[in-house]
């Protein structure tokens, strides 16, 4: 009797006095709060071509406390979570492992089984209609250009968080904010109706890069061909807009698949930004610019390089040949180590260091790219005479390919330094780095390098005047420099009459008989620049050659 009275009193209390309790218990059984995935921003090239997009996918999760009551459903589920064609015994083993996993987590309400399912597998799981098994909408990153842009773009992890490249650098900009909602579920806990929007998902913001996908493909193809042709260990190509510093193309070899990066991280490095080299002779124009700037010489000043070598602090510095009497222009044309050493040693260490520093050496370019290296330019107070000499022809100083491109852009655009930029329209204000007349003088001298008399004749571009400098440097090794390990490079710009494009090529460790920058890197520069002139619709400027070719063509008809 007392029990009946107690039960009746409890029922009255719950139904009349404390209705919130029953309502809450009821809602808990038919309403569920679920997240709403947000879309990551789209990354495009400068022309709006997609380079990274998010596509909707479904992922499967389980409530272990519910699924454990239906052990007979676990094997059919496991069969859909393994690759198609998996042997029966492996499916059975996978089912046993899944059952063990569920039993160990039976106190939880949420456990992921597999993320980012294919649409076909997701539909198959939905048709199984297993109590305690749920599908949830997410987004997966897709990279249309694949390995061609992977070093610049990077990739995201399974939670759509940037891990490398610009995906990492601009993660907070690209990432959206997920929302949530309440849904009504049936007795099988399947969603049947949306009841309430708690918080709307906010999509990420888009990012328009300075990269031109057409030029990026061209540079990637030609670099890969060159690396294979010469059996090189690696290589990089950087292409900049000469005026505003925007990165038009940046490629490396080896590359990687951003959809499946794997465990080998060596191919993930954006070597054009992270790896430094002792550039060799491509640094000679910087030393010459300092010489001109401080009134040591003019382009026509004679320089005696006989007998083809000089001794500095007991160390012999040699030229490839005995070039005899040259002028300052000829020092660059022939790439004379002896000549540039004699000129550079007339500068004080501080004067020379100041020029190099103003052109961006010794500090990061400021792009914000993850892992960017600042290179090495030691303080001039620590320079010895020999070090000053070797720095003039590119040893004892290190730089990234991007830093070299930035410095050559200063020469190309009349002495203005701009930070390289990966985002279209985000270039920083120009800083006066060297006198415009000095920049033009060096640019004119560099044009002689690509003539038949220079070391970079293979860098020439049909119907265009181009300027640049070859580089061949021994790689540092334990105890000194390796006798047969080289870095081949070429840095230049065009058209020389009105520079629009700067291009730097670096080939690391070419093998075989050809390893000089003029034989390995210069032809690649020519191929990339030829394509760049066409893609960017830049008019020719080598009118004498064009007239000769036209005359030959007419005469042959």
C-alpha cells in the first residue's frame, strides 16, 4: 500500500510539478545535436583557375554502446571498410578487430571508423541500415594541378588543417568555422528532420595567388626534363614579375603528390625557399654593382686578368682560361674570377657588405612562407681579405633561389627592391636599393653574357633580348669542397629593353660531362623564358635579328 502511494506521488510530481525532467528525457531520446561542416576557402591562380578546392564527402562513425548489440552486422560493415577485392580471411580478421575496438570503447558515444569515404561506399553503408552506425558530412581537399603546384600550395590533414605551404601559412584565412544544429531522429537514430539551427557554419575565405598556372606547368615540365636529362639530384625554378615582385611560377624537383604525401618528407621541401646554395658566379653582378656604385670603376675600365690566376692570402683563384686584358663588362661576359676579385678588393668590406645587404642577402624575403631560409651573409667586421674575394664570385655567401630572383629583380627594374609576393595584389612598396643608373649599367653588361662571346649564349630567346649570368659552384663537403659535385645556375631577365620577367634556375648535382651553368641551367632558362614571353603576351624586342630572319625568309621564297 505504501509503495503504491509512493509511486503515485512520484508520477504526479513528475507529470505536474516537474515536467521539465520528462520533457528533457524525451527530447534526449529523439533529438540530437550534430555539427555542420564548414567549407575551406578556394585557392586559385592569378586568372581564377582553381588550385585547391574542397569537395563534400561522408565519413562513418559509430556509437559503440548501440552497435555492440548487433554483432552479426559487424562483418558486412567491415567488408565495406577494406579495399575492394580483399580476401575473405582478411575481412574476417578486420571484422574481429572492429568488434574488439567497439567492445573496448563501449562507454563512448562517438568513435570514427573511416574518414572521407567514396560516394559508392557511403551509399553501401547507408543501405546496410545498421543501428549505431552513422554517416557525417565533411569536406576533402582536392588539388587539380597535383604535384605541379604542391610545393607552393601544400596540403591539409584529415581534419582539413593546413600542414605545408600556403595551406599552412594562410590556414586561419582559409579555414571556416563549423556550425551546429539539432535534428529529430527515429527509433533507429536516423535523422528524419532538422529541428533547430544552433549556429550557422561560416565558410573560409578564398585566396587568389600570383601564380600563373600555365607558366607553372611549363616550368615544372621543363625542370623535370632537365633534371632527368642531366641525372641531377634536385632542381628549382623561380619566375618573378620584374616590376612588382609577384611570384609567377615556383617549381622544384623532386616533387610529391599532395593527395598522398606519404612518409618521405625530402620531396616536400620547397627548395626554392628553404634550401640555400653558394651561388657561384651568378653573384658577380652584385659585386660589380657595388664597384660601380662606389666609383671604383665604370663598365669600360680595363682589368688585367693575366696570367689567368691570382694569389690572395696564399690561396690561388683561377679563371677557366687566361682572358688577358678585359674591361669591367668583359669580366662579366667571360665570368672572370680574377677580374671580379681585383675589383672587389678595392672596396672596403663594409661597402661591399652594404650593397649585398640592400639587395636582400642575409635576411628572409618576408613572404611568410613556412620554413623560409634567410641565407648567410656574415657581418663585414668578420671578413678576411680572402673571404671578401671569394664572396665576390659567390663563395662564402649563401642564398635561396628566391633571394637570387629578388636581387636580379632589383637590377631589372631600375634599382627598386620589392618583397616577393605569393598573393596577387599584395606586393609591398618599393625600396630604393641601388642607383637607377647603376642598375641599368649592370643590366646592359649582363646582356653581353648571352651573346656568342659570353658564357650564357644558350640562354638566348628567339626574337628577344635577354640578360643574365651563369653560375657553376662546387658543393661544400666535409673538409672543403667536393671536386666533382656542382650546383649549376642561371639568373636573368627579359626582355632586356623593358624587363618584365625575372627567372632563376638552380640544378643541384648534375652528373655526366655537362655540369657548367651555361650548359645545364642556361638552356632551361631559355625554354622557360620562351614560354613566358608567349604566355604573358610580351612583344619581341630583338628587332635586328627579327629583320634578318624576315629577310632570309623572303629571300628564300
